[in-house]
């Protein structure tokens, strides 16, 4: 027999959710050290004592904010890479597009991640291990699977690729629309231009990682080395001394 949910439990759950939303905004804006429990409680319309009824300490509240945000992100990632009957390339497209969407819709989460990284809190490294590392490991396993299936390039280093595009997405999402207009061009990465930005990031990641089907490429494209291969070749050639041209006999 299903347990009945009382009106008090519903109210408590709603209050906790509102406190977590207010705390995410406060921590993202002011950082952990400067954030005040009084301000978080006031934003929800309750007293500090009521907040502490739900969360024993400021650190407890902070950890719950991170747990909630990373839980949402993990659910998105698992749903994208677990799509049945989809190729690895299609699922990679989905992961990138959904990542852009979730961070753009939730800019405070992006700023919270950056805040936690730069505040040098003693427990920041441990939080990275608990919340970020498992997501990277899921992404790495997916990319290794794509390489084994011959859909992704062998020279692509999975973690480097993941940190490259997620870092770019988080930076974009954490900036204001005015700053985006300055950096990406008027309206090209915000508002109506957001879809074009998302498609551009997705195309860039695909170019770096995916082995395109020969039927979809021209002969010139199929014979062209990958971007990473070209970069490695250029780096290697710069280390080799040029040979002197043979002298012509007079």
C-alpha cells in the first residue's frame, strides 16, 4: 500500500527546493565564504532558524546545492549516451547540445562551478573528486566505446576533449548576454543566436572526434588528415632542422 503524502510533507519539500534555488544563486554570486544564511533565508521568506532546521550547517547546504545540480547533469548525460539504436556520433551530438542547453538555462550553476574552482576552499579538490570525476569517467567510457566502434578518431584523448568542450560551454553560460555580444558578436551567442552557437560547438566537437562516413565526404575531404593529426605533424616538423638545398656546380 502506497504511503500517503501529507500536506506538511509537500510544504516541507517545496520549502527545501526554494532554499536550494536561493542558495545556488547566493553561492554563485558571492562565493561560499561571503554567502550569508540570513540572506538565503530572506530570499525565500523564512528565518535563519527555519533554514537551519532543514540544513544543519552552511557547508551542509552548500553540499546539497552541488549534489542537486550535479545530479541533474548526470541524468542528462546518462540519458543522452544511453539512447537506443543511435550511433556514437549521434549520441555525441546529443551530449554536446544538451550540455549547452542545461548550462545556458542554468547560468548560476556555471558560475557556481567557476566560483568553487577559484575560491581555493580546502574541500574544493575533494568536491571535484566526488562530483566532477564520476561524470568525466562516464564520458571517457563513452568515448572509448566510440573509438572501439571505429566512429571516433584514435588520436583523440577522451578527457582532454571532454574538458575542452565543457570548459568552453561553462565559460559561455557564465557570462552575461552583454559580454557574449562583445566576445562572440552581436546576437551570435545569446537570444536568437543561441541555437547557432550550440550548432557551432556541436560541429566543432564532431570535427575533432568523429570519423565521418566516406559516403558523406568528397575525395579531397577523405584524404585530408584530422585537425589533431595536422597539429601533431606541424609540431613534429618544427623540431626538425631544415635540410640545406644542394649546391649547383658552376
